[in-house]
C-alpha cells in the first residue's frame, strides 16, 4: 500500500467515488462530512425513485451539459452511464431502463445502494468522519475541522473537495466553502438555482383553485427557442415547478437575470397542429360559452382552460384565430425564481480556469475539486448524478497521477 494519505471532504456521490478510486490505487483515505451521516442529499434524490442515469446515446447525453459539455465529457469518457450501471450492478443494485429512457435501480431506492457502497468502502479501509465541518487551513497548511470533540487539524498529501453546491443546506450543501476558497485566490461564480421553480405571479383566484395541479401532455420552450420539449409540470401557488420547467431552467434563469423577466411558451395541445386547432376553435359555437366550446371541440378543460384565461387578455377571445394560435403557443411571463435552497441543484461554482486537467486547483497544489462545487449544471433525468460520480472518479485519478501512485 502507498504511504500517501488523502483527505476527501464531502460524503456525497462525488466525494465517495473519489475515495473509492483513491483506495483502489492503494492510498490511505479518510472522508470528512459535516452531517451526522454521509450521502444525505443522495438519499433525498432517491426518495421518489432513484434516477441514477439515462440510457440515451452518448452524443446526446453529453450535449445535456450545455456550454460545459467539453469539460464534463472528459469525465464521462472514463466513467459514463454504462460504467455507472455496471458499478451499481457490482454493488447488487441491478438497474433497469424505464419507459422514458431513464435508468433506475430495481429496488427504486437510494438507501440499499448507499448501504452496500459504504460497507464496501469501509471493508477497503476508508474511514468516515461524521460531524466534521471544514474550516479551511492552519497557518502551516493543515486542514482545520470543527468536530464533536472540538477543533482538530489533519495533514494530508492531497485533498479532494466535494462539498456540493448551495441547495438544500439542511442536508449539508450550504456553499460555505466559497469564502474559504476565495480567500486563497480561487475565482468562484455565484451559486444560482438550477432545476428550480419559477414565479409567475398568478391571480389569487387561479392560485387558490389550481395550485398543486399538474399540467400534463404539454410542450414548452422559452422565448427565442424554436423547438418545444414535451413533458409536464405543476402549477404552484406562485408559479411553475416540475421536469419540463427544470429542463429549461438554465435558459430561463439567464434571461431573467438579464432582463428581469422571462417568457415560457406552452403548447397546450402538442398532439394537434395549428391547422387542426384552428378548425375546432373557429367552428361556430352558437350560444355556448368559450369554456364549453373548447371543452367540446378540443377537450380543453380544467387547469389548461383556466391557464388560457389567466395568461391571455379578454380581447383574444374575440378573435378565434388568435385564440387558436395562443393555445399552441401560450405565453407565460415569469418574474422570478424560487430560492436557491429549494432548488434541486445549483449552477455556478469554481471556474474551470482555476483547474488543471487533473481537476487540481492551479493556485493550491494538491487540492482537487469535484461534483457540484464546480461551475457546471445539468438537467434532471440522471445527468446530474452521472456527472457527479464521474467527476469524483476524475478527481481521484487526478490525485493518483499527481502523487505518481
């Protein structure tokens, strides 16, 4: 076994994968986590069924990371979705592909997978230190922690920082590391909500009647995007949440921050083209109300019909052709985002310019970063978890190369 000792700070998927990679190379590894137990956000992600990764083709998979696809792709080249599935299978968490292409463990839960993983890590000699809050470095370069036994310090040959972003602070990812790295000259982009809800400022009538109701079988695209995505989301008391909104969250957030508001266009009937909708809307309605007419001709009722009324001026209902066009492209004005702490994940973090090809901080030799601490983001669907695991593997391999183990 190598005499090198590595400290991993953060016990989420990225940190634990870095630890596993390091111990497999023969190094001594300790994992430090601020919470009473590791993997808390990972467990929360699996509460409704752990979406571990996605089965789509490699090129499409990598495109999901937007402007940071080149950096994330370099991690995935060595540990991709297929490798993650094999890794889960080795732990006894056999996976399957759902109807949407998403990949889940057959047990659908994160807890059995995490238990098996921790058992294997401990068997390989990794030591886990709970309730250890990282406080930076001592004057002589040792790591500083607050622990249940009081302040402690530890010297390490290398350090992997994998403390997450800034969402769900109660589970450990509070972003406190930003100050510590900035003090060392590391540039950090502000942490922002990703995969988050947006505020639409509904009327009290609409919010009271329809908050909590799903908008199913719709398509959506932000202003400026020509291709709509199919999916669903949910009306909240002050806006929209859910997978289809999360898929566009980076685009919507950028526009909101630049202009103070953003517009999402929703196709309420993606299964019918505009010509078909126009025929039905312009069909003589006689004495029937618009609600009865749209329900009878198009099956448009409930929350979808109410959303039309909520988002369109009354004058549109005097022009059937414009109404038909609005059904296919309903503008929803978004005025804000839900708070960072409520987001599924975060954007922002350590700039890639600070890092070398091993994910080591150029200004802090021997200090490596992984996971959501880095300045990338991904939509839901297994992409976030896959890249987090892969970044941990990449950081671990980077430490191994740097220490020449």
